[in-house]
C-alpha cells in the first residue's frame, strides 16, 4: 500500500500495513553456514525484515555489465523460509573500483579543490553523467531481476546522501549548477544578477557559463544569495539523482515502497526529494551525544525534527551497540537502554525499525561498530534485549500504525530555505536547528508534549507555536499562522524574524516585515550582544529579571499591543522587550531578544502561563519521558524511565497496559505503553 508523500506533514503516518522490525544485514561478510543460522536467529528474535545490499556493488556487478545476483537470491530465499522479507538498497554510495578507474574525473571535489578518491565511500559526484548512467544501469538491473520476487518488499535509495560530504565543486558540478541556474532564472542572466545583488563588489555575470560554485577561497566571504542558490542546487541535484532511481524502481514494480535514510545537510526533506518517496527513513544513533545528560533530550529532538520534515518515518538503522570509527568509540548501551531508546523512537514517530547491524563485522573501517551480535557470533544480552522487543512489538506494532504523535507546543523547523539562508550569514548566533533544539530541550525536560513543525503545516491542536529567529519568512505561510492564532493559539515570534526575503536580501520594510501585522510591533533598532554582561540589556517580566544574551532589539508597539516585559537598562530602558497582541481568539507574543537557554529557563514558566500550557501528565515523576500517539479512537501513552533509579507513578492513565510491569513502578531504562480510549488526562 505505498502512497507517495505528496503532502508531507508532521501528522502523516507511514503508509505501511505491517510493522517492520529487523536489522541491517551484510551477507557478503559471512559464510554460508553462518548465514543459515542467522535467518533462524532473526526469526527467533521476532524479526520480519532485513535491509541488504546497499554496499554490495562489487558483489552484484563484479565487472562492468556482468551482474551476479546469486548471493542475494539465496539469502532472500533463506530468509523468506523463516518469514523474513527483504528491503534492498540501491548500491550507489560506493561504486566498485572498476568504475572510478574507468572514470577518474567522476569524483566529488571539496571546497578547497581537493578531489575525493576511491578507498572509502560517497566519493562519486551525482552531477557526473557517468555516475548517473551507472546509477540508472545498476538500479534497472536490480529492479528487473527482483520485480517479481515476492520477498522483496521495498527499496532504500543509495545510503545516507551527504552523510560525510555535501558540497561538490567538481567540473561536472559546475556545469550542473549553471544548468540549474539557467532553468531557475529562465535563461535571463540579468534576472540572476538582480536576484543575487551582483552590483555589490562587481560580481555581475554576462552568461550562465561564467558562474562558479561558491568556494571557500574566494578569498573572503561569498555572496549570500549565490550561496543560497548553491544550497538549492545541491538539493535539486540529489533529488534528480534519486528520482532517476525511483522512477526505474516504480516502473518495474509499483507495489514496492521506496524511501531514503536521512537526515543530513543540503537536502530539503520537505521538498521534492521526499515527495518522490513513500516516506522518509531516519538513522538513529543517540550515543553520538557523549554526555548522558544530553542524550535523552537530543534523541527526542532528532526524532521530532525528522517528523517535522515529512511526518512519521521508519528507522532503517537504530543503534544496537557501541559505535566506533577511527576517531571515536561510543560507550556501550547499558542493559535495557536499547529497549528504552527503541521505545522513544516508537513514541516519537517510528512506524517500523531496523537495528544497525545484525552482527559486528570483523574487518573494514567500521569493524568496531557493534551490532546486535558480537564478532564471535555468540548471542548475549543485546540479542536477548532485541528479542524481547520483538516479542512486545507483536502487540504494540499494529497498535502504533496509523497513529500520529500529539504535541501541545511546537517549535518551527524543517524549512530548507530559511535554514540555508541563515547558514550563509550566521554572524555567530545559533542556527535555526540549534535555536529550536535549545527551546525543545526546556519543554521536553519540563514534561510538555513538545515537538517541531513547519509554519505551513497543520498547527491545529497546538497551544503554542514558536517561530524563533527565522530571517527568511515566506509570505505564503502567513495565512496559516494567522488562522492558528485566530483559532486561539499563542504564537511567539523571536527577534530577527522576517528580516530577509527569499533572495536572501534584507527587506526594505521595517522589520518584522511580513510578520508586522501579526506581531503588532516595528523594530526600530537592533544589536548583536557579543558579551552579555558588558553594557547589559536587562529585561523585567513582572519581577522575572534576565540579561539578554546574543541579540537585542528596540520595539515600537502598534496601538493596542500590550507590553508584557520591559528593558530596564542602557538606552533601551523603558521600551518594550516582550509584547502581546490579541488576535482573534489567540495572541501573538514578540520577544525582542534571542530565545536562548537562559531566556527560556527564566521566562519559560511565564510563557507557559500565558499560553495556558500544561505538562503532558501533571505529577509525572521527573526524568520520565511521556509521549502520546493517537488517532481519533485511542491514545497510546508511552513512558520511558531515563533515571538511574526506579520511579513510582501515582496517576497513570486508565487503559490497557500493552507493555510494562504489572505494578506502577518503572525500573531504570524500563518502559510502559498504555492504550487508552480517550484523550482524557487523569484529574
Ligand atoms: C550510518 C550508515 C551505515 C553505517 C552506520 C555506522 O550512518 O548509514 O552505513 O556507516 O552509520 O557508522
């Protein structure tokens, strides 16, 4: 039942009717006897799917045009005998050596002009015609061969586009960039010169063929409009590269689902890239947060950010042991931790999940990247834990499918253009994702049902929506924001918002430009605060005092706009710092400063009061992550204990306990899932 993701939304469930649970499997690393035993063990662990072949290019095509599918044919059959289906990956992230020998110029070139080379992965350029031809050829051969194989259920395109490297300044990329620009500006070079503001520093071009990709050694800063179009180009070219594969796969077998495993830079996961797919995958490795105190919040944020792009997702790779590459070695997950992380992923939008990886490989650059089984192939506690999850998912998996994650507060995210525009001129303030993470973390730790959403997504059901510091605000989103506020929502807008247009030029109107009517303020002066304690700008919100950290503004409120907080120092003294404008049944707050960690720490409680926001389960023990997923008929309550000690609940929602202990005590790392038939929180 695959359905194209033509309308990405944080509420969109993954269109699958089976909860897929399994592992990434690399049969090319193991002998036949081991492979037979693997299929049986996977079944015993409750698995029903594997993902394979994304790095097996040389096994599948040992010499140009000579395909050999025997290994995968056998493995797919053997797995199927044990009830396990297969997802295949198009093997284009690491083409064989014969390919780069034949086409030495088909590699990517970095911003310093250094060419990548064979010997690792992700070295070839998606702009090079031979790479695209190779990609189509191998995809076609695989699709044709497996089109009628009932055990192959879907495809992953490539593997983690841009996970190591996202820019490309090769000759092929230069030409491709020029082609993109000629299309975008309909062949009118003057339109490009105007859109880029090329009269500044005499940068005008006479023809599209003259335009280089923006490189570091320019020798100083490149034009931000040029950079923004380059970011748009990088997304465009990956989208086209992927589309060439997707079209082939769909032509051979329309029943297959097709997804990609993200999420990395220079791709718009809400744009055409994802609209060509059935859904998005997100590879989850929470142990990249070294500090255990950050790990839970960081994991939650990454999942929520993924959902903001296009909705629920699958996890094609979930951490199942410590990971290691040459420069790091993760701590090992403690007993119960894989299970707890898995339930966080399920709670926050995963509609299927595979672990990376079935067994730890004994060689290669990731020989210490530990999977479910160790190098010696002896099942130990990680296998037992995964098998326990497998048993539980028989019950929970079907309940999850079709439900959406419920939020009360969302922070704006998932707009490629706004994020990339900021990245062209960050002037030392946090990027859009960093700001969102800071705010998200506070709401998460205080037990609110928080997440992220695009400003043009469904905002119904939210009490509070925060648009932190988006310089570029597309005027097309304003009606949605207005409707949200008119219905009774609270919108909080942070400083610097709406100050640039989609060409990445500063607007001619007084800020916040297209947001001014909603905000009810005009910004008459602004400043970076480089050292907050020097000449401090102090703010007072009914007795809560705060020194602004990274940015300050002086506001002129419109008639009817209320002043909630005031600056009390320097030349801003007496002017508004936080304002409120009533709008329909709701309100718009504007904060004339950076919404930093100390800002939300100090003013968060007052903000929640203003927005009438309640924690998701008042009275819930601290350190327990609570998330609701639901559909019109039921709410699934997920509880994950992140504490080192046990917690005892007083008021749990009534309902069927699908997973968890019989009493109301959760041990460290333990989890509980309750299915309730209404949304009602216990009084
Ligand atoms: C992912 C990647 C896998 C493997 C894993 C562990 O990012 O898709 O192929 O490299 O990380 O490093």
